[in-house]
């Protein structure tokens, strides 16, 4: 049996897309050591905890919730099912959409594929992204999903995100129930199989609400 490793992570660089609010920051990469001067090369990184492909820990929205350094590795790494919504015309994935994909399958880790990563860097990436219904968020927690990964910026309707009255209700439902969120995945259309081994490795930043994460899927051929 051979393995096929697929990188699901956006590159980190200056000028990359970041969520436009005061809660997030632009990326800065500053060269410190230089070969010509210091005989070595080093850099300083300035990143937000939700920069690029990243994990949300429960404490992102839930006071006292788990922090990113405490997320269990046995949830971050393991078999995941890919729910393919790329052909679905409506923007809101509801319970029947999940039922159709999952059937009776129990998926501890679920990857939602919309192919929305193709809008990365475009003006509609945040404003018109697909999302899941409140009912679906509750249904997923009831079904025992522990990690929900997606190639969209958020499980929430853009009309219900930062600055809105409800302010990210799906984030709250999922994180309150200890579901780890992995947002801004890319390259999901490179996957050929509905079940993969998913590896999500956020930085171990003590007490943090999230972290950029290298995410890969492994297919066995
Ligand atoms: Zn986030």
C-alpha cells in the first residue's frame, strides 16, 4: 500500500488575506539575520492566531474554554470523512445535506468541501461564503463530531459574523460543545477518496484561542 500526501494549507506571506476586523492583524515577515552580515538567515513573524489555515480552540468564543495548547492530539490526528458540498447549489448546508453525505456513518472528524478556497484573495471570500445552518451545527454536535474542518472562512453565515446581532452563533454552538474548528483549508479537490487520514498541527501557543496549523490529508492507495 502506498501513501499519497495532500497539503491542505495556504502559504503564509505578507499581503495574504486576513479577516478585516480589529480582532485580527496583517502578516509581517521581517528578515533579521542575513547571510552577508550574520552568516545565517532568520526572520521575525507577526501573525494573528487566526492567520491562514488555522484552528479555533473553544476559548475563541467560550470564556474558560480549552486553549489551543490543550487540544487533544488524538482528535487533531485521525481518520476523517469528506462531506462534498462542492456540487450543492444553495449556500447553506442544512441537516438533509449532511444526512445525504454521511448516511449512518459516525464521523469523529468531518471535512466540509465547498471548493470555496478558489475564492481566496477575492473580494467575495468573506462576504459570500457558504455556511451551515444553526440546526446543522447542533446536529453535528449531537452526532459526536469532535473536529469540523472546512475550506470556508467560518461555519457561520457571513451576515451573522463579527459585528452582527447574533455574532457567530455556529461558532458558539460548536465551540461550546468542544468541537475543534479548522478553517481556511485549501486544495480539497485534490482528494480522491471520501475517507482520509487528517493531520492538523497548530502551534503550541500557551493559553491561545487558536493558531495557524499545517494540515495534510493522507490517502492510502
Ligand atoms: Zn478562526
